[in-house]
């Protein structure tokens, strides 16, 4: 199995776990768990493939992805009550899924010889859109929009790292691993230590 | 006209009626009715066609679909005040649209020779995504997420029926009719008799 | 540069400004501004290109669009506090972006020789879907759904104008300029003078 496919598998698995956790917060049944898990797991990569006109879309050509996502949904359905804080699990699993998916999206765009801007954008798209669909459909506040947290920025920094590494001659799994590491470190730092970028604040109205 | 096109026409018509009913709840004007009706009517099938790289997308090649959806919007705009409970009409019409669209999506994927997993998924996608877009855009609680009701499960069971029927040599409209019937019966049973699958319940916190 | 590309550039720029203004209302950081600006700026045109199977998608083939959208995000991030009413700016900039995008979408479909129905629909799609994505993701009430305002109707009238003009032999930038003018005049009239179409009102319950 190629390194890129491995990244896709890993991101599908971890994103599916986060989707199923959100489904548990919405108290759905098992099929609802599988539906949200699949949407989250393949959402970002599907948009990437459609935008780049890569056919068949990764999971259409290889249905294993769907089976993995459904397996993750079943696992969460029967074990989620064992964990103390489902929201903490959700946020941390999402940080891993984000990092892996950014690497997968970046790698796919690099392998198609896209320009740097598009590679970065495909990394951000693959990383952020699955989780965004999950949150919009399930009416959670999108993690993308949480104030005072790094999220899209982590995806952006990770994807940029892979592009710069490629410029310096570093490609393949090492470069994509570095990309995922940068993305995850920033996200973890934001969650643990409150790292953030300055946010926009409206000036108070004049007196 | 092929049986598949007939199913697409029927699902477009009935989904458009549900879209227009939701537009009436949002008190839009006639053009707003047509917009939501079209989005609902062609949303699921459009995603299916994009995922399967079927071009032209069914309604781009055959604009009759759009005219039918607009006709449904006009009809609802001028007659919706005659019905007692628009929400009941919405839910029941949606159950018919769901069943027909699942059959249409399943049939399209079968006719392209897709594997069983993808066929089932295309049935669920075609059936559920139009209504999901309608509800997300209009800020209704998605029917997909209503607790204690079968929805995605009905689509899943219907699509699975068509795949099993195909394995047993039953294809064409009879198989798709059976698919729609299974889907609708489950949905109707859920609405009338409260049929449901066990939902996830968080264990109460330990004392 | 072709006239069509010019329209795409202009609509990307102005839609990006509206996206960044919405990001300022959500108090995001600079990368969040860029993310929402890009989503809004290229959302409608991307859906148009995917539906019409135009590859590469306009901004994938020409990353300048993304840089323009990011530039708009930076500009708004550092200057939005200077304006008195960001919501007014948002609504009026959106009216310009809508009009230009409708012309761009209509022109693209006309240049592909699509039928009248599809041309009108591509105009509406290109004009309305970027803003709709922006509002759904950022949890604003979609402008599309604002009661008692013309919005989709303006896009519809503008696109229809271009189709009729093409029938009468008027094509190219003059026809698209007329399309944008009709769309914007109706929207401005709706904002300034309360122009509207009759909306659906449920009859009061019988006594």
C-alpha cells in the first residue's frame, strides 16, 4: 500500500471516530452513527478529489474506507459510555485526524504536480472540511470558528511546511510526517497552553 | 423514457414539494420557494452524479427537471394555506421522496456496475442529501437527526434490498420498486407506530 | 485578460471582502479571515464549474484568485474597525458581489452553449451559493432567506436579462453588464425602498 493511501486510511479512521462521538452527543441510533462517521471521514477528501478532478473519488474506487468508517461507528456506539469526557476525546481525536488529513491532502496535491498555493489549499480543504460538515450538520459550533483557538492556522502551517520541504528536496512520507507534526503540535499547543493568534476586535464605540 | 429517468422525475417532483413547504414555513416569496424547491429536488442526485463522475449531471443535460421543481414551487405557493398541517404534509411527502430517491440512486449506481458498498451508499446519498441541504439552509432540525425515528436506516435498508435482489437476479424496475417499498414501509412504520432502533444513551454520571 | 476572467476576479475580490467582514463579526484571527474569505469568494463559482464539468476549476488553474481573496482578508482584518457599521458594509458589498457573480456565472454558461434554463440557473448558483456557504458556516441568517427582501429574485432577473439579450443578439460584456445592472438595481431598490415580492403567509387558523 502506498504511503498516501495509508494516510487516507488513517485519517478516515480517526475522523470517523470523531463523527461517531458527535453522533453520540446527538443521541442517534447505530445507522445514524455510521452516517455521520462516513460524512466526517470522507467529506474533506471527497471535496479535494472533486476539485482536482481525481476520479474515481478515493472511497468510490476503494470501498474499504467506508467499511473502516462504519467499523469506527460501531466501536464508538458500544464503548463511548466508558469514557469520562466525550467532548475531550472528540477534540483530541479531531486534532489527530486534522493533522493526518492535512498531510494526506497535501500529498495528493503534490503528487499531481499542483502549484504551491493549490497544494496548501488542498491540505487545508482536506483537513478542515470533513469536520466542518460534521459540525454544520449536527449543529455543533464548528471547531473552525472557536474563538481564541488555532485550527485553520494549524492546517495552513502544516501544509506550508510540506510545500517548503518539497522546495528543499524533502518529499514522500518524511515530508508529510513533518507536515502532520507541525499541524498537530500547533493544535495541541493551542488546546493545552492557549496558544493563539491575535483575533479581530471591534473598537469600542466612540464616547 | 427509461425507468431510471422516471424515478428521477418522480423524486424531483416530490422533493420539490417538500422544499416549497419548508419555504412556506420560512415565509419566502415565490422565487425563494423555487430556489429551495430546486435545491431540495436536485441536491441528492447532483452529489451522486458528481461522486460517480456522471456528466452531464442529470438536470444539466435535461432542464425539464428544473421546470418540474419550479412548477411544484408555484403549486405549493398558492395552495399551501389550504392544508391543515403543513408539517405533517412535509414529513409524509418527504417519506415518499426519500423512498423514490433511494431507488433512483441505487438504480443509477447499479447501472454503472458499482460494487455493493458503493451502490448502497449512493442510494443513501441520493435519498438523504437533498433533504439535508433543505433543512440546513432553512435552519430546520434535519429529519436525519430526529431522535427516535428511523430515517437513514430506511434508506440503508431500501438500498440493501436492491443490492440483495440484484444478487438474486432480480433487477430493473421490480427490484427498485421493492427497494422503495422497503424504505417507505420502515419510514411509515416509524412515523405511525414509533418503530425505532436503540439510540445511544450516555450512562448517568457515577454517584 | 478575457472579459469573463475579469468578472470572476471582480466577484472574487468583493465576495472575499464580505467573507472577511463576517469573519470580523465572528472575531476570528487572520487565518480564519482568509479561510472564510476564500470560501465565500470561490464557493459559488466552484459549484458552477463542478456542475458544468469545467476543469480545472477556475481558481485551481489560476491561483491568483486565492491570493486576491487572501489580500482582501488582510485588508479587512486591519481596517474593519474604521467603519461605522460593518453590517451595512457587508450587505452593500454583498449586493455588488452578487451582481458581478451572477454576470460571471451567466457568461460562463453562455460561453459553453448551455440552454436558457441552465444559463439562468448557473447565474443564480454562482451568485447565491458563495454567500450562502459563508452564512451557513458562520451561523448568520442567510441573506437568501431574509424575509421581505429581494435576493434570489435579483439574481434570477439578472440572469434572465442576459439570456433574453443573447436571444436578441446582444452578447459579450455589454450583455453581462446589463445583467449585473438589473440584478444590482433590484437589490439596491429592495434595500433602499423596501421593494419586495408578495411573501407566503399562512392563513390564520379558523375560529
